[in-house]
């Protein structure tokens, strides 16, 4: 014989089970959320892992741009690359060189910058001008220098080769614009790696060329990458200067941090509220970048960047 449960027992059982199901579902949700956040954090961390040996090679090229032709020919920086071209634009007193590797079909452009931080700050025009070549607004002075180099170097660029550009300080800004111009002319751009580079374009320009593989290496106390300064009140203004690519901040010993986008733009350090001193001069020098890069090889440590930004009193 079948036992018939009293009426209401089934409903009572369901009522008892429902809280357990809700608790289990909530527990599963928490586990999945935690796993997802950990996975996302791992993916982000993997994206921020930096090949400092590769960056050091570009740093050597940027540093070599400060040498004259005789010293360049005697340098071991180029390894398997052939020094194809070296020139100085007399009007703007900017030197650059081109190397070629026919085996792997790559060419590197390195542009000399400046170590005179005072002259850089005094002469740094804030004017953006439309570049018909790229279709975006660019820093007027950097654009003029880049166009002069582009006109000279274009006949020496090989179709089908991957073009990489690098430079320190103003040289980094010019190297970035050269990459943007070459990209606009359908050349294949590989890496753009700059050191202590100031801003070159606005938000619209940065967005248009976001597909480029741009790495900006900075030291935390170098003021040049922060100029022209940003006013947080103008954050919605599309005409304000805006950095491109990933920013790698070289910190003490083996540590480094990675920032992008708004976090990079709003980066602030103590010197923004203090007069420039000898330390700021030192932190902008290419030799200082090389010293700090050496400390990241072979074991670099990725750490969060502590931003002491004061939105109410930044600049």
C-alpha cells in the first residue's frame, strides 16, 4: 500500500529546501565571481608583464642617437642590424639614424632628444596644429621636426619591412609622430618604445592611433612625460593633450608599475607641487633610464602604482 502524506507536507518540504537552494546558489555565485575576478586579474597581470630585455635594446638605440656618426660606427648597439642612414636636420638641430635587418625584414628609426630639461620646459609650445598627413592635431614643434625627418627618410624605408621607432625626451615625441605618419601611409609598424616622452596629441588623436603598439617608459620623478600638464577640470575637453599607449613606470630596484588611459594621465608625483630640483634633472637623463632598466633584468617585479593625486589642487 502507498502511504499518502498529509496535505501540505510537500509544500512544507519545498519551503524547507528553498532557503538551502538560495544559499547554495548564492555560494556558487560567490565562487564563480571570485574565480572570474581572479582570472581577470591574472589576465591583466599577464598583459602587464614586461619584456625588459627588449625594452633595453630600444633604450640602447635611443641612447645611441646622442652619438655622432664616428661613434655610431664603432658601437655594438646594432648587433645584427646595419646602420643604413644617419643625418642631422640643420634647421632644428635634430639627429636621427636608421638601421636595417634584411634577414628578419625590420628597420629601426632612433631620434635624438635633449637632456636640457630647462630649455625643454621653456620652449615647449602648447599649440596643437592639424596634421593633414595623419588627420589629427599634433604638437606644432614636434610635428615640424617629424615632417623634416619623414621627408628625408621615406625613400630609405623598405616596403614589406616592419618599422620600429624609438627616442628619448623630444626624440621620443618625434619618433611617435613618425610612426603615426608611416602608419597613415600603410607601412607596417612594429613597436614604438619611447623614454621620457612628452605628450604629442589630443584625445581624438590618441584614439585614432590606439591600434599602434606604443610603450612609454618613464621614471616616477621625470617631469617631461607629464607636460603639457593636464587640468582635471578639462577632463571632458577633447582638445587637451592626451598620452597614447601603455606607460611603464620605472621604480626603485627591480620594481615597476603599468598604467594606461586616465590613470596614466592623472599620474601625479610630489614634484608637481614643488619647484624643480637637481633630482628632476637627473631622472630625465637617458643614462638614468639605462641604470634603472638594468635593475629590472632579469627579475622585474610588477607592483601597484600609488598615486598621490589631489584632484582639487593638482597643478
